[in-house]
């Protein structure tokens, strides 16, 4: 037969093994995997010398449209994701206005997203004070998970995102356990980190290192422990976002071993930028939880190599350049968020697979298979028959320097600018359609589709 696309001669990364093989794609699906496919195709791509991998599923992206499109919109954000090797992402319920905490706000988000995405996308709903009654309707509308902050967040603007109080966290967990959804948590002790920050500022301690010192590891671990206790009481499934410490990882793994349904993610910046480098880079590297020192970073690497990090995500949290500037050089005054989604795959492939010998199969599970399984993205996440042909090619022998002019973000700023990366994403396919080529850039028009949670296909029927 004649296929739509053949990818030949590549090192194909399957769930547990890498094989030299050809892939055949028809109608957006992977339909054949073999050592040699002799059939013809409308398009043939020779992947000799490259890894053929499942595209990344980035489950932690902040697209700020609607309401703050000047920070990052669907078009620019999804272009950056495609160029970085991401084929599906899950959009957080903040920093858009209104935050995605009601069905009405979700409808506005979907309307804004229509026809602008170069990759497929799903949506989070939010858990905030006052929206317990909205959790069911968000589920019915197709959100794949829910997000809350235990750390202080948001502004005084109407409909902005707010961190939870303990009662909202507890009651929200009870409701989500009933609905069968999991809750993703930004885990930091708000009372301690806020007060430590205030004391630092009073003392004139406003450097990057001072900011890191105001959010010590134990404040992350404390919040994790409290959330796990409430989840055990309520039966709620949990996912912890952007874990920055090995101690945090260990608490989560311990709870899992004791029978709780809990997963975790971390981000490339926690593995590739230290506190001292944060001092050099400046505000572009500010995030929360903060970047850690060399010894803490090495402990986190050990946890990753031991297979304790379920998934890697970008926590792409962009803003305009003026929000990364302080007239008084006070790091506490600038926006905390890293623009990084265009360098998820290549940066961590270089650092983990090439420099630290993490198996490429483990890497593929962290960026694709595990996220797909946790978030219920049933047709995605691995190179296997009948799965969506969400495929990336990585050349391990190309090196390049990250340059601002090559970034697709609305604001071309990144803490990785001028960094040399010793591999490169050369092509990105979404459901078999080429959306990025290293020589051509973004290809074609937006083809991204909204993915509703499979839970709306009948999960709630027994609850009604």
C-alpha cells in the first residue's frame, strides 16, 4: 500500500527498547513499525543517525490568553513548543484573565485558542477559594486535571488566580476524589516563605541568593507532607508540580510506596541552573520554588537517574521584559517565571542522556509516556501501533547556541540564551503532519486540536 509518510533508518525509541526501524504513518496514526518497509509513501523522511521519539507532552505550560495575551498567546507559545519538540501540552488555569476556574472562563479560553495552536492541547481547571461548586462543571467541560497553589499567588485583579486556604484544599480534595480527578499542587509553605521574604527585604537583602534563602527546601517538604496527609484522608489522587529538591521527591515516593496515588514532575531549570548561575543570569532565572545550590541539584540528578522523577515539564511562565526589571535591583520585585518550553527536549536530552547516561527509553517515558498515562491522553505518549503519529527527530551529533532571535516566544527572552546544546530537534510531527523543521522553521498553518478528558465520556454517569 501507499502510506502518507514513511520515516526510515532511524533509531526508534519504543517504550523499553531502541530499534533500528522504519515507521509508517497513515491518517495521522502509526500503522507499521518494521526493520524495513518497502512500500511507497507520499513523503519519505530519512532519519539516519537520529533518534525517532514520541513528541514531548508538556503538562505545565502557562499560555496567558485571553486577558494577558501580551505576555504569551496561543500562536507564539505553541510555535515555541513545536520548535522544541513538544507535540501536546496542557495549559495551566493561570495566568490568563479570567483564570480557568469556572465553565464560563473555560469557554473563553477555548474560544481564544481556536485555530491558533500548532500542537495539540488540553486544559487544566483551577481550585481556588470560592469555586468548589464549579469543579463538577469544569470536569463536564473536559479539563484533564486541576491545579492549586499552597504558595501565595495571584493579584488583586478580579478573576485572577488565588492560592487555597486549608479548608478549600481539604474540601476540594474530597470533591475531586468523588469526580475521579487528580489535583496538581504547587507545594510551598506560604506563611513561612512570605514572612522570610519580608524579613529579607527589611534587611536590604535583595539578591538572587537572598531570594533562594527565603524559600528553603523544608518549606517545600512541609507543604508536600500536609497535602499528602489531606489526600490520604480524602482519597484524592495527587500530582506535585515542579519539585525542586530530592527531599521533596523522597516524601512523595514514600507516600506512593505506602499506597497513595501520587506522581511528581520536575523541570529542566532545576537540573541545569544553580543558585550561583541564577546570580549571574539575573531575573530571567527567577522562579518558585527557586533554583537550588550545586549540592541540592546533584541530589535531584541522583533521584532522576534512579527513576524517581515521573515526568519533565517546562513550567513555561512568560511575561513582558519590563516585569523582569527592578529599578532598585531587588529580585523580590520582579516576576517569578522562566520562559523555557522551546528547550525542554534538547537541553535535557543533552544533559541527561548524553552527559549522564540516562537511558533514552527512560527519557522518553519522562517526557511523553508517563504524562500521557497520568493525564489520560490515550492516543498519545509513545511510538506504538494505533497511537497518534506525534513524533520528533533528535540529532545527537548537532550542536548549536541558543540565540534570542531564534526563539518563538512573544518576548524573546530565556535564561538559556547563549548556552550551547549538544543535540538538536530537527523535525516535529503532530499526527503525522510536519509542523517544525530545523531548516525551514515553523511549517504550515495551525493544526492543533483540543483534547477533552476521556472522563467526560462516561465516567460521571455513575455519579448522577
